């Protein structure tokens, strides 16, 4: 649907970004995001995505139903264009943002992350890492780097890495041109280095689902 005058005014700072424009904002408003994270790591990314106008956001976090209901209501007050729900992982997302802030969340991502979904996976242990997987294969399970190796101590710049990952996920949702190639970005302090990611198997577990 065309943007309303109110939406054009609300999202004007995004719309004027080069290669963004109204069409990207329309995609954002019509998109579904799956956000997987621990409670201490999802607050800022969630507020960022709601503020940007992502239409549907499914939370997959360890938290009580009462706390999550309250969070969803607060996000609705922040931006009525965005609907935040929880426990709705059965709905296929347009993009998955997975933020592993501890070993238990990393294990959950390994089990539950949708294989055919464009995915941004951030590991907040040292060194901080972000896997950018815009069009599986590879998916998080079949990349040629073990994205689920043992979780180390938490990185000093964990919050910075999480927000970089959030920005990359929003670029995927918006269809930002050109999309990032599959890659693993490693951080040493605030410096980063990217290496390509490919499928580690001749037949990726996500390939058939992507073609289906």
C-alpha cells in the first residue's frame, strides 16, 4: 500500500537515505521479522526495528508471558505501525535476526532458526562475530565455518556488535541494493574483517526448502 502522509513524515529520515526511498519503507512496513535473543540483548534491537516500522516482529526469547505481553504493549505505543508478538515462530519470517548472548541462546538458534530464512546471526562472545546470510544456502547450519562452536566469554563490545547486526537485518528487510554477500564479519575491538561464507556440504539442508 502507498505510504500515508503521516508515514512519509514519520519515516522521512529513512526515506531520504540513498537507495532507500519509499519502496524500501513499504517493504519494511509489510515485513515479518523473527528476533531470537536473550532478554538482556533484545531490548535495543527491538526498539530499533519497531521505530523503523517493521510490520510484524515475532519475539523468541526466554521471558515470562506477563513480561512479554507488557513489552509487546509498550512497543505498540512506540509505533502503532508495528505489531510485536511472541510464541509465533511457526509463521515464516522474511528475515531472522538471531543474537547469541550466551550459550543457551546459541543452542536454541542451532535448533530453531528457520533454514530458508535470510538470516543475520550475531555472536556476542569474544571475538564478536556476525554471519550475514542473505539468501540461503548457506544457512546457519551448513556454512563452511562452525557458527555454533563453544561459547566463550562475552565480548567487551557486545552491544556494538548486536546493533551492527540489527542494522544489517534491517537492510535485508528493506531490500537495500546491493545486498551483502554471505560472509562472516569478525570484530577486534571496533575494527572488522569479513571473509566469504559458503555451504560446507554438497547438498545443503536448506536448499530444498529454499526452492520449495
